[in-house]
């Protein structure tokens, strides 16, 4: 029987690669409602394949940690034991029916995902198991210790990675005592402090109806989707939505942080807190940054740093909007002896871009590239459910996908220059440099 389901699942994967969903050619129509215990539901029917993708987001991630690492461990141990089922029984329950279950946790959101075939005998079992995992986790002590050891080993591994050191240093410098400064993976000291009661308390506080968003995309109708949402989240108490995350303070001055590391290359990060989700300047900044450093080898940064001077194989910039202001970041890796020169070119390129803006030709090319590739963001149910969950979690308009390309096309050079001037201050940026002479 397992082989039969496995073969059917393989056929589905082949079908997904062979055909294109009609949703890729037009933005999906989003249906929205709430469950009886206050969870927000976002649904798009996709009858092309007998599958359903479900993504549940809880406002229960690293920014909510009292002890850094608790949110990540809580989310990661959900399927290690639930009700009377142990970790092997949970894994077998999903694999026997070809269902795919996963969890992940970041700074803003903790995620639980499921992909299942929609044949009733398969979907019912997948939903029953997922419901137990979400609402009845047992957090076995042996699993906690195993996860603790895994996290500690991972943290040790980060010490050997100049890129990881640079990233952690960058966020710490940007956010200071704000919750965003904490790494979701915690620190060695904090991970050693975590006890089972901390996971139970975190789950009881944040894994509740009013703190959840569920996105559903697949071959089910509205009635079935409503039942799925009620079943999956109905056993959770309504609870309360998480309190607002504090606003992010602007940097008062520039700061340079240098850390020695035995490597032949220096990892260089420059940036500052810039933008949160739903900001009116989102599209102007996105289009502008596509030209500056977000379009790979044809960007301004790549032209100045790589093509003209050969200072780095790759360099890029991006805005990472979050619940509160996420970072604007410019980054590259270069030989130690070229680090100062590369930094100078990086900053000069940003300053010149902000002063003069893009050319008309660059703007036209960027718009064509962004809008031409937009359909790829919706060419599978898994991508659609990811977009749906993002819209729900951040409270974006339901027509966000419908109006996306129009808003990109409407961006002007003056809007880009104005948006950059209001969100980016080149004289008040954090610069992190991690590298040194190789041993």
C-alpha cells in the first residue's frame, strides 16, 4: 500500500513539473474569513491537481523569545511527540500517505506546513495527525536534549563561518536591545538554560487561535477549506493575539565593527533599519533596489564592484521588510587587502544612486524584468500558499497580488529618489567587516 501511495506521489511531482497551473497566468482570487476561535483564513481553490497545500503561521517566533532559542525549539519539537504518538509514529503517519510535513521559525513568524493528496482517506489522516501535532505536543525530554545538543553543535559551527559571524554582528549592531537583535537560534548560554516548561509556556501563550493565520491552496472547495481550518485549529484555545513588537529606533550615527577571522577573504555588510511590511514606499524601494543591487550581474553594484574593478565575485543589496522595520543591506566578499577599497566603492555607488537616481533605460529594464518574472512567483500551489500566508500575517490588502505589476509599472524615477532619501541615510549606517589574514 505504501508503494502505491509513493508511486502516486511521484506521478504528482512529475505532473507539477510538466504542467503549468492556470493560476500562474492570473493572480488568484483570495477568499478570507475567520475560524470560530479567531484564526484568520486565506483560501484559493486550485482544482488542477488532487493536492492541497496548507501553511499555518503563528506570531510565535524569535521576536517573542524570553530566552533566545525557545521559539525555534518549540516549533522544531512539535512533531517529536503529540498526544499518545511518539516521533516515529508521527513520521510514519505522514510518510505512509505521501504527505509532507515541515516546520520552521524565524524572527517574525513560526510556520507549520502540510502538503497532502486530497483523496479523503489520505487527507483525513494527514489532517488528524497535523491537528495533534499543533494542539497536543508533548515536548519529550529526550527530544529536547537531542535538539539542545543539535542547536549547540550548530552554534559551534557558526563560529567557524565568517558569513554567519558577520550576519549576527550586523543584526546586533542594527537593533541593539530590540527583539530583532536576537538570533532565532539563540546563544550557547541561552540554549543551555531552556527547560521543557519554557516550551510548554511558549506554546500555551502563542499557539492560539487569535494568534494564527492559515493559508489553504488546493483541490478543495470553500466548504471543505472551512472544515479543514476549523479542524486544524479548532482544538486550540482562542487566546489573545501577541502584543505589538516595539518600533525600531533609527541609528543616531555611523558605526564600524571589525572582527578578525582566519580567512583570506573579508565578509562586508553595510546597512541600517529601513522598512516594514506594507509601507507606502515598498514598490519604489523594491524597483530602485532592483537597479542598485537586486538584479544580479546587471545591477549598478555589480557593474562598479565586479565588472569595472574586479573587487568581488558577487555583490548585492536588498530590503528585508518585517513586522517592524527590517534591514536595508549591502553585502560583498573580497580579498582582505581589497576590503577598504571595496567598501569605498560600495558606499560611493549607493551615494551616487541616491543623488541621481536610475536612468530611464534602467527603470524600463527593471520594470520589465520584475513584471515579466512575476508569474513565476505564482507558478505552483506551494508558492501561492506562501504568498497567501504572507499577505495574511502582515495584513496586506487582499488585492496585493492583483495590483502588484500595476504598482511596479507606476513607479517613477522621482519616487525612487524620494523613497531612498526618506528610508536610507548613508551617513548613519552600520558597517561590519569580518576577515583577516589566513593562517
